[in-house]
C-alpha cells in the first residue's frame, strides 16, 4: 500500500485552502486555512495561525478519518474532502464509493470494503460522489468554479498517487 504522509497531504491541502475569507455566501461563515467559524465557534478564526490549523487538521480530520489506514491516493482525497465538507460527509462519500452502508464511521466492514476495491476504481467513485455533492449545493453559483478547479487538481493528484 502506497502511503502519503500527513505533511505531504497537508502541503497539498493548504494549496486549496489559503488564508482568511469571510464570504457572505459561505454557510461556514468566517474561514481561515479551511477552518470555519461554524465548525469551530470558539476559535478566533481571523487570527488562526497556520500551525494551529494544522493541529486541527491532524486531530479532527487526519486521525479521526483514519487516513493512515488507506492507500495514499485515497487518504489525500478523503482528507481534502473532510476539510472542505466535514469529516462525516467525507467518510460517507468514501463508504458510498466502496458500496457499503454510509453511516459516517469507519469500522471493520467499511475498511474491508475500501481495501477490497482497486485504488483507481475507489478514487474515481469517490471523486464522482464529491462532484455530485458539490453540484447539489445551493452555493454552486458562488463557489462551483473553484470546486471544479479543486476537482481537476485532485484528479491530477490521483493520477500521480496511483
């Protein structure tokens, strides 16, 4: 199984997330480094340091999503989706791609199904779930172009990682 380190994945992810934004159409509200006020109401988002965001990424997304249990190509895609959509949404997308019940929690049945699928099939099915999710968002008109670019970048990463 090809691995991808947390640092490698985070360097890529930061290329998608950037710094402070407070877009009026973003349901997450204030966002900095991909960390939103809606998800982290007790964090000073405007002054969130990159290092602090990375600590949140590791604890609440990388470890919580069990990224070390997946092939590196899958780990990055799920990690990127977790930061963008929330950990439970990302896991549910992965479970649907693996054709198991999508409860948002990785247990032995989900893990076995994920590991049974070919990496390329799982990668394509996961990205299809993600693109479909984006297109169903009411904020597509505001953010769709950026999401499509992110999907294109992730397809390139997927090709590099497999």
